[in-house]
């Protein structure tokens, strides 16, 4: 009797913890659905501006960035879902390796950005310069720049004269544009009680000296404003970084644990 019970117990025993398996599955499934949503939003945004033919904006196009991030997330989380559900060691290893690579890349960027702040500022400045140059060529890019300037209360990267990088706002004498020497309306300081936004509030501002310009637009460039924001919101930045890192670390630990359990299960059968 006891021997029969022991044999039955041995047959039903498994090294694979179902809690770890299904937690990893639903964990990956959640982010898999989220990645699909990101891709759909990116594709929708890209389709809505299908006439856009400016190749230089490809790498700074918010729609393209959303699609790229969504596709990478979709691939990683798909491996996690199927690997956990089917006890597939190969897919789980791909999932774990991909998450580790993404985590280490993010960590390296954060460390390099901290220790090489001047080089980081220069690199981001090149990205912002391209965004300013193509401000009128891409509606999503235009909305993004306007949002950043209004939220951070800044204008340009270093200062408001950076908008001369744009063909329409260029302040050279021979520029025939009606927006010559202007800045976007998002640079303007809001007037209390103003019911309708004056989109022409920045016209001619670049032709003014800094003291006069500061009366109607934000005097600080977005580079300095971003540094000030980071310094005054260190707790929030740390919480965001931790919130981003914890799911990745959890995915790596769970997948490695499940891989070990599957290998033990296979060894016990052999």
C-alpha cells in the first residue's frame, strides 16, 4: 500500500512550480498586449500622415519610434508567453537574454549619461536640432516640440535663436518666409485670461535683443530647463527608473528559475 502511494506520488511530482510558470506567462501576456497597443498607435499615426516624404525625419519620427519599441517588446514578450506556457527552454533563454540585454543597455546609457553629461547634452542637442529643422515637415514632431516647450517653459535648445535652424524661422535677411525671425507660439509666455491662443505671438522675436524677447517668450533654453527639472525631481526620476527596472529584473529571475526547473524535470525523467 505504502509502496503504491509512493509510486503515485513520484509520478505526480514535478520540479516545475506552476505558480512561477503561470505568473511568468501572465506577466509576459500583459506586456505583449501592451506592445500590440503601442504598435497599433504607431501604425495609425504613420498612416494618418502617409504623404510624409521627408526621409531625414525617419529616426526622429514619434510614430516610427513607437512602432520600433512596440515590435521589440512584442518579440521579447512573445518568447516569454510561449516559452512559459510550453516549457520551451530555447524561447525562455531568448526571453531572458533579450531582457538582460535591454536592461544592461539602459543601465549603460544612464551611467554614461551621468558621467559624460557634456557629451550627452551634445548628443541630445543634435537630436533636438534635427527636430527643429524639420518642425514644419512632420505634424507629430511639431506637436511633440510644442508640448515640450509649453510643459518645460523653454524655447529652443540653448535659447530662442536656435529656431533660425528652421527654414521658415531663419532670421537671415534674404529669407522670404512670412515667419522669418519668428519662434513657435509654444515659446510664448501665456497671457492670463487669454481665451484664444495667439499663434503669431512669436513673430519677429529673434530680431529683438534678449531683454526685449524675454518679455514675451520663455527666456531659458530647453537644455538648461531639463537639467533644472531633473535636479528638482530626483525622487520622481529615481522612482521611474526603479519602476522600469523592476519588471525587467523580475522577468529575468523568473525565466531563469523556470529554465532551471525544466532542466531538473528533464534530468529526472532521463
